[in-house]
């Protein structure tokens, strides 16, 4: 009879010990899963930040390129205007020379 009680005590002790181990294992698994999820979230956030930074850099580069193009266009326009002005001045000088020559020719006759 005492052996039966002892066996029952051992059985309940082992069963209780097994349940505690199972609970601990489950808790450890849950903690590991939570850690993995947190790591994944952190990685995703880092990737998003990197993508945003890349996009910002691309936008800045595009803006710089546009500004450079605008500056080049303005410079070209200024050069064209200067050339046109020079051509007009040359034409005026030619016309004045022709008038003077015509006046001289007309005056000598």
C-alpha cells in the first residue's frame, strides 16, 4: 500500500515536472518568435529608410540636373542675344560706311 502511494507521488511529481518543462519550452518558443518578429520589423524599417534615402538622393540629383540645364539654356540664350546685337552693330556700321562712301562719291562729282 505504501508502495502504491509512493508510486502515485512519483507519477504526479513526474507529471508536474513534465508540465513545467513543456510550459518553459512554450514560453521560450514564444520569446524566440517575438524576437524574430522584432528583428524582421527592424529590417523592414531599415529597408524602408534606405529606400526613402535613395529616393531623396535621386530627387536631389534630378533637381540639380534640371537647374544645370536651365542655367545652360540661359547662357545659350544670352550668347545668342549677344551675337544678334553684334550682328546688328556690324550691319549698322556697314550701312554707315556705305552712306559715307555714297556721300563722298556724290560730293566728288
